[in-house]
């Protein structure tokens, strides 16, 4: 160890060391991921975090962006709006994030949107509702809106199944889930379908027997359920327990497409229909590499949440790269509006948007032999 006996020289040396450390750290690009790893949205947030981390690790292994590594800072908001607010401010003010990936849900995304807009920091969110755009131009989103996704479900049901009489059950506390219901209902009715009932629940509900008894007495072909997967599973199980005929099928939004939903419902969900933007096994090079690398990294196959997160990270990285070798928050925002045809593993395989509204295709899935598969 070198010992400096001259205090002036010692201070100068310390300054040089500190400056070198700061310069080295400055080479990293800070990106904060705020996800609901725990709490009610943990079924999605945990997968989101894994998908994002894999994409960032792969980018850093290739040398980063313009030779600079991404410093990924991970946060868990616990599916709580208050915590999401705290973490949003922390990401902007303390972590100095160039971009924030997340939050995981429409509810938390809409809550923190004014913060990102006021402090002029891009948030690339998993929110589905376009309500996230209302505070201003700094809010972006990866996932397609219910207005894009749900009509595909309605079209499939009308063209490919005999289902014509449907009851709707939806979470009235979640704007995205309300929109999924609405954008299924309207084209379904316009195409000749009948909405027999429209029933609201809240995200904390668990006793659905009164609702199940009510619906069992109706002449139905299907029940459309726009809630998170675990709650949808509870509704289906209690409908069966109440005596809902086995011929009645279940239709859901992307929120229903979870392994926990399949595990909880078992045979009761066989034949269910859901819209999604991902299914494993698509014959594209990027998809094959993603699925192999995800399984190697995490020990299991990716679900649609992990695939969405991996795709979100790819879009975020594309915007940072397009912002140049010394990107600023403003440059990233401007670059985001210009990027097109970003390779992703969901939908058609290419991410595009118009005025921040994404449209990249979707798939219709059905539950077959206890697994989600492409619908015939």
C-alpha cells in the first residue's frame, strides 16, 4: 500500500481515485425495473422481473449499448400504489434512471404516470389501458390495449364456436380489466351475440357462491371473466360447485393466461378460451433462443409474462440505442417515438406503435389437456 505523507498530495490522490471510480460508474447506464414481484400481481411481476433481467444480461454480455453496460436496478412495489409512488420518485431522483421499466399493472402504472411526466423520465410500462397516456408524453407502454386484443376474442368466438349467449364477470377496480370486458362485449353484440348478464366484482373478493347461484340459473353458452388468473380460477371452481353445466365454456382476457389458473382449475377449465400475445413453440429464431436461454437461466419454461417482459426490455434497449452514445432522458423519449420493427418474441415478432399505441398481433388460446395451446 502506498502511504502519502504530504496532506496536499494525499487529498489530490484521493480526488483522483474518487474521480476514476465516478467515471467508471458513469459508463454504466442506470435503468430501474419496478415490478409487482409480490402481492396480488405477483403472478405476473415475478415473471416480468425474470424476463427483463435475462434481456439485460444478454445485452451486457454483447457489450452493452454503444459499449456501455446497463446497470439494472430492481425494485418490488408489492402491488401497492403507495409503494409504487415511492419507488418512482426514488428511481428518478436517487437512482438517476435513464429509463424506468414498469410498473407491472395498469392500476399502479396510472397512479405513477403523473410523476414520470412531471419529472420528465420515460416509463415503459406493462399497463394495458391507454389511460396511462393521459398525464403527458413521457409514459410509454409495451402491451397492446384491450381495444386491440379483446375484439379478436369476440371474432374468434363468433366465427369458430357456437357460443352466442354470454354472461360477463369483471373486476370493477381495474381499468384495464374493465376495458377488456367492454371491448369484448361491444363487438360480440355487434356480431350477433347476446349479453345475458354483466356482473362486477372487486379484486379482493373470494366468495362467489351468490354470483355462481345467480349465473347457474341463466341460459348461457359461456361466461366471460375479466379478472386476474387466481380470481378467475376461484370463480370457475365455485360456478362448477354451484352446478353450472359442463357445456358452459369460459372466456378470458390475457390476465387469465397463467400457470396458477391451470393448476387451480384442473379439468374444470378444459376448453376455456383466452386471448394472449404469446405461446411457446413459435418457429422463429429469436423465440427459440429466448426459450432455450430462459430455461437455462431460470430452470423452467417461460410463460407469457416472461415473454412480454423480455420483449419490453428489447424495446427499451432499442430506444436507448437509438438515443445515441450519450443518451439523455429527452433523447430516449424522442427516440422511442421513432423506433419501428423492433424484434420481439410476442405477437407477430415485430413491435410497432402509432402515437404510442402498440399493435403487434395476438393469438387465441384454448385449454387443452391442462395446457394453453393455440386454438383451432
